[in-house]
């Protein structure tokens, strides 16, 4: 699944090709993705100039004066800017025509992605109630400490809650907890302020590194330039249950935490 770094990589890759360009037409090859594509997309988007390409959590927003196209890549979605003559492949569900020469093409084999519409001055319901961006100034250890008081949920579940902070998926939560030396099972309300500072620093460092590298380990993801977004990332804990801890060499434990597979070191993470 594309996580925040992949989506940010997609945004940064698309922005120079889209910002300032006018959408000349919309081609919908099916009426829905995960949800129906609202009538505003084909009705309002043609003729509009794309003013900015933004990201909020794992959503991309193409801002125009008429409103914003709201995109999510779901499990397997990819967005590419291609010459208009590029033959349509299976699962190429949506094209935004960018004049006669180029097209923004949305491919999504599993159709967990979406294309929705946000009216000017409104916040789409999917974007309401989201926590801060992990790379923003609003996210730090003091924030996590304050939000976690009295919570008995495991700290990993807390960290993956989009109302607390957006875009920390299973991979990054496992990696950040290993780096910070915190057991994923520890109740969120029983982690000290100092340790939350270490955790926030770990989240930021790991996400920033992944963005710099262009993403994580994904079969289905395609970078906007067409290169596969597959990077051999140095994962310390995620997916490594039973393998030696990179820090102490003891075998990593593995269990389900909040229905998600989690690996951690029982020695280094308390
Ligand atoms: Zn260890």
C-alpha cells in the first residue's frame, strides 16, 4: 500500500507537470473507484487551471478555482503524466487531459483508490478530524504525550490512529518504535514525555529518509516518471519477525497488535 512517503513522492513528481496547466477534459472509463466519482469532476474540472498539487495525509488535492479534485491511491493506485498517444492499459480508469499532448492517468487494479471533489472553502468529510502532519511543527513528543494521557490502547495502535497523527502506517510505526526503544504493546498512556520525544524524532527521521529515497517497498507503486517505486529500504523491525534484532542480535518477536502484524525486540524495546 502506498504510504505517506510514496504519496509525497508522487506529489513532488507530479507538481511540476501539473501546476499552471489547464485541464482540457476528463475521461472516466468507469463510474466509480472505491466510491462513485461525483458529477462535479467531469462537470467542473474541464477548463480549470491547476493552481497547486497538495497532499493531506495520504490524499492528493489538485486545487482549481472551481474546487479541488481529491485523490487517494488506495492499495494499488498510481498516477502518471504521459503523452496523450500512450495506449490505454487495463485498469487505466481515469484520464485528466492536459491539452492535446499530455494526460494525467490514474491506474488502479484493485480500485481501493478514489477520485472525489472538494468544493472551494470546504473540507471534505474524509479530511475532517485528521491529526497533524508528522513532518509539521504541530507534531512532536509533547503533543504525543498530551494526547496519550489516560489511553490504554497499545502505543503502536495509538501512533497509527489518523486522528492522532496522519500517515504513520504499519511499516513506519514498527520502525519508529524500534528506533525509539518502545515496545509496541506498551499502553500509550504509560509512555513518558521523554520517550515520546524520542518516538516523534524517530517518526520524523524515518519518514523524511523514506521521502528522500522516494518511498518504501512496494510492488505496485509506480513513480510519476514510470520508474518502479521499489526501494530496498533498511528495515530494522517491520516484516523481520524471528530474524535477529539489528541492535542486539536477539530474535525479533512477532505478534498481532490491533490486527496488524508487528515485529519488535523484547530486549531493546520496553
Ligand atoms: Zn534488540
